C-alpha cells in the first residue's frame, strides 16, 4: 500500500468530491465528514511521502505501472521541493475545511454539496499540479484548479462576485493559452512531454540554441505569471479574492498564487534547467527588476486601501514579487531560490492566518473596513492574537518564518549584487509595518465597541454551543486560526532544517 501513496494524495479528494456529489444533495450532513476525511488522507499521505523522500530520495511513480521508454506514461515525481509544498497544501486545505463548516440556519446551506464538491476538486488540481512530472498534464491540472476557482468565486457576493469571476475567467484563459502554446512549441522541438526527457533534450547544445525553445519559455512564463497575478498581470486578483465566499478566499489566497510560483520554479529546474534559464536567456536582471516593481506597486496599492481584504490582496501581489524576484536572483549560492521556496511555505501560512481573521471579522461583526475594527482587542483577544502573529510575520519579525524567508532572500540579493531588490524588500516590510500597526492602533485604542458594527452571527446561526466564552468566535474559527499562527512560529524556529531539505534540490550542482 505504501508504494501507492503518491497517487493517493491526488485521488483521495477526487473520491471525496464523488461522495459529496452523489450523497450530499440527499443529506447535507454527509458533506463535511467526507471532505475532511478525504483531505486528512491526502495530508497523511503527503507526510509519509515527504518522510520517504527525506530518507530514501526522489520518488518516481508511473500511474498504472506503465513506465513507457518514450515518456508517454503519466509520471508522478516527488522530490524535496514539492514534498514540502504538498504538506502545506494539506495543512491549509484541512484547516480551511474546518473553518468552512456551515451552521444550521445558514442561508447558503442549500449550496453546501456544490461548494464542497468544488472544494475537493480544487484540492485535486492543487495536489496534481504539485506532483505531476508531465508538462501537458500540468496544464490539465492547472485548468482543473482554475475552473473550480471560477465557480467558487462566482458563488460569492453578487453581482460583484460574478463579475470578479468573469474577469478571472478572461485572464485565466489567456494565461492557460500562453502556457499551452509554450508546451506545443516544446513538443515540436523535442518530441517529448515528460519533464525529465525534455530537460535532457534541451541540455543538448544544438537544441539549447533553438529559437523555438526560447519562444516556448516566454509563452510558458507569461502564462504562469498570469496565473500567479504577477504585476501588472494582477488585475483579476483583488476583486476575485475580496468578493468570493469567506471559505473560498481562505483557500485560494494562501495556495493559488503560491502553487503557481512553485510551478514557475519547477519549470525552471525540471523542464528547461537552471543552467539554460540563467545562462542562455540573460533575462535574470530584467525579471528581478520586474519583481522589484511588483513589490513596490503591491505595497503602495495596499497603502491606499480602506477595505481589509482588498489591502491583504494587494499585499499578495507584493509577496508574489518577493518570490519571483528571489527565484531569478541567480546568485552563486542559490540563496535567492532557496528563500523563494521557503517563502512559498511561510507565506501560505501567513496569508491563511490573515484571511481567516478578515473572514471572521466579516462573518461575526460585519466588519470589512479598517475603521470597523475598533475595540477588537477587547472583544476578540484570541482572534487578534492570531492576527498579530501573522502580521508580525508579514512584517518580518523574528522568530516567525517571515523573518527567515526575507533573510535568505536578502542574502541571495546581496550575493548577486541586486541591491535594488534589497531596498524594495526593506521598504515593503516598512510599509507592512505601517499598515498593520495602523490596524493595531484602531483595534486597541478605538473607543467604539466592536459589537455595534453588526449583530453577532453566533446567535443567528446556531453557533452558541461552539462559541468559546469571552472570545466572540466559535471553536471552528479559532482552531484553524491559532493552529496556523502556531505553525508560523514553528516553521520559523525550525527554518534551518527546512532550508537544508530545500537546498538538496536548489543548491548548485
């Protein structure tokens, strides 16, 4: 059974979606247990696979046992890089599923089977994008996650949620088309779709100099950048994540952009090869400068926002700039790439925490704007404790993981001589400090009681039995939030071990 764990990671939520889709409409009580059980299976399988990679090395799994010498079989490849990403996807998806439990009397309860079916299929796409070793299957799984994202976003605030989903569809289709064109050029040039085979063929001098390979790389890069909302291709993201259902934003915001950044890194390392990308293209300096622009633009746009979720969305745009710029630093020690991978892990947890808090504010006290947050330290001390932890991590305060990811990114930038990136990272951290300490000031020193901003939904939604006395939020809200906040600190404390694991793949060969 253990040798089947790589495919179980992907299949478990697929079967969860099947169970929910068939049994959920008849009895809504089936939905959450089926979803939670399937995601826990994937999470446990991801941990077991990561341990196997740590002790025995890379896993190559061929679906159906069909290992074709021409690379036609569907390959799942798990190494030190995606093993960690799998665990993060498992953690976030399980915690958000707990947060998503809908109380009796919720007006949206009629759509519960549809929501959870899409939720599981989104997780299938995210897990599949991470483990696949085939360039075309990567496109298919990207579209699985995108299509489910469109539907989940459209279930939100109408008409704004529907319009945001439509804009996302347009941008997502453009991005997918670019990626698919790139894969087509690769297939024409190499005759292969398996990532390892493509890499070995591109390493040949006569192929490496081919213009079609460079065109393929440009198309793939633009497609992936569109999917990750890399500035200025970010226009779809703020409205999509602000006006979708709370549980949807808590899953999409931490994972979609970060997994897309992982895809970019996987394309660089496994398809084209770092030596070809940084040696033959000569685009490193340009992309780092694009990352700097993204960092500063996202930070400045966040400063201009009065809605909490919109502010957090623009911070995501800046964080994408961190990771893209770091991955392209091309320093000799590869600290930039290491920091980018570590930031994928840390930022997933940080973004999860702040979006959970923003969703709790919106659900419990109808607070969506910064001025609505007065008095929250007194009303929701545990929620604010989780928020403070995540905010300090986004600023870059030790011992949180946010400090160490920025440390590795800055180290890589200094080694490569990209001081503009160092300055952008520091300025962005200062902007984060301004943004979050402004919220702390409003929530701590504000005189207006938070309860006046809206009615407590616990009384309307039947959550009284789950509410922790004096905390203003049910256990199903507090458990995911406090768990993610604790993981932010734990990942920071044990950053050395995690980075050592990452560098097996990213360190210069």
